[in-house]
C-alpha cells in the first residue's frame, strides 16, 4: 500500500479495514465505492478529501493534481453520498 501516492497511514488503515490491501484492489473497486464503504463501515465522517485521495492514488497523482473537472465530478458524487 506504500506505493499509493497521497494515501497516508490513517487512510491505509481504513482501506485495510474494508479489505483493500494494494493499488490493484483499490483500482478494482474504484474510489467511489471504496469511499462509500469507508463511510458505511469505518468512518461515517470521512470527508471529500479522502475521496480525492483515493481517486488520485488510482491515477498515480496527488489529490491536488486532479483536474478541476474530476474534482467537480467527485464533489457532486460526494454530495449525493453525504445526504
């Protein structure tokens, strides 16, 4: 899991709790589903930056380097999840 850009110790632990052990696992499930599972099973207060971090890790970039379009797309999805 150390090879995932932008995923620190706390988020690694959260991912491990939902059965995600590496980049392949995260890519397979996707950032949105991983985030949903984290919210449901591990941390009901997980914030949008966590979703950005997961998406960035899948794409090999820091969350700050995600495009504005991608962040807006994820923000809209987050709002639906956060209702």
